[in-house]
C-alpha cells in the first residue's frame, strides 16, 4: 500500500465530436498530501504530484446518468492508496451540470468510446508507470452499461431511443485492454437480446442493492444469463441497500430527503458499507491481477 495519493485533471479530446471532457486521476505518489478542495468535496491528495514508479494497474470509474464521478471519490482514493491508478471520467452531456444527452443514442455510443479515449490519454500521461494492457472498469447504473459495452457487449436501443420506434444496434467497439469489470447496480436493459453479452468473457464482480428502486433484480439477471460463462461472475445482493447506497457518503449539509442520492433504505449504514465494498472490490481486483497474463 502506498502512503500518499496524487491528483491531477486531464482533458481528454474527442476529435470526432470536437469536444474535450475532464478526467480526474488519483494515483500512488511519494509526495505527502493535504486536504484539498475537489469539486464540492475535500480529499487528502497531493495536487499534480509525480507518480510513483510503477507499473500500476489502471482502473476507470464510470458514473451513472446525470451523475458525477465524485460520488465514487472515496472508493477511488482507497484504490489509489492500494497501488492503482484510478481515472474518474465525467461523461459528456450526461452529468449533473449538463444532462442534455440523457436518453439519447449519442450518449450510448459516446460513453464507452470515451472510456477508451481515457485509457489512451492515461497511457500517454503516465507511460511506463502503468501496467500495459490491463484495465479494470467500475460502473454504477448507466456506468454498468458503459463497462459492459467496452468489454464486448453488443447493445441495442430501446424503442423510445430511436426515431422510428424500432430497436437498433448501438455501434460500440470493444477494447481488449479491459480485463475485469465491477458492476454496481448496473443498468442493463440495452443487452436484453439473447446474444448481446455472449462476447463478454472477463471476470465480473456484480453487486446490487436488495431494495434498489431504479435497477431492480432483472438487470442483474440479464448479466448472469447473458455472459459467456456465468461462473466468471461473482454476484452479491447487498442486504437493505438502495440504488445510491454504493455512493460515497455526502457531507451533512448535502444529506437529507430533498436530495435522494444521499438517502438509503431505513437502517442502512452507508459509511460502514463503504469499507465493506472497498475491501471486496480490492480483493476481486487483486485476484484478477494474479491471473496469468494472456497478452
């Protein structure tokens, strides 16, 4: 485990769409950190510090629709302290400050492609400090859709997402650098076709909330029944958890019934679960890193 966490923000360019989206990166560093303001939160990091010599495995986190990558800040910080480089993508036009691509085919196409571009950008930024050709993806809600697409899923639109009301293939391109997935309350309805997930052949940790009001059990069943080898899926239903229970806890001033992402089913302890979830994800990732390389 490294003692300190570096932090920097990269701008990742999408030349095809003529846009740039931000990528927050947390990574192992030998530079002592201090409390810094990151968005509306405070994290103990060393801003723009040099990265430790690697090579380190890379993890990308994909947030849900209309969300923000900072809802997974504590998980990212924890993994960086454990020796991972963690990229938190803010998905273009599908985040808290601009959600104009919500429920559009453009969003479903761009999300996985932007993860691939983020991998390219991180390799360019950190070079030999990253372990080549080994990337894990963590996706919450629509981030789960995104991770599955990059791992070989072949999604199709829902009727209301296409002009003539008929389902259409969503053009996505798999990235062979993806070696493991962590799916947290994933949204998966775009993979209902029988063969949509047959090309997903990487190990998966699938964690869902028992009382999830947005992605109930059938979303998990689409994964379990659709992937090439169900034995590669570690499936856990988190007792009493809701859809947002996988988020980092919010500060007291942002916690209350008027802000649903801060709320959990009665009796659920989000802070305690953070520790359990972090340990479980770390164990899963370390198990996958220990597997023989297939490059």
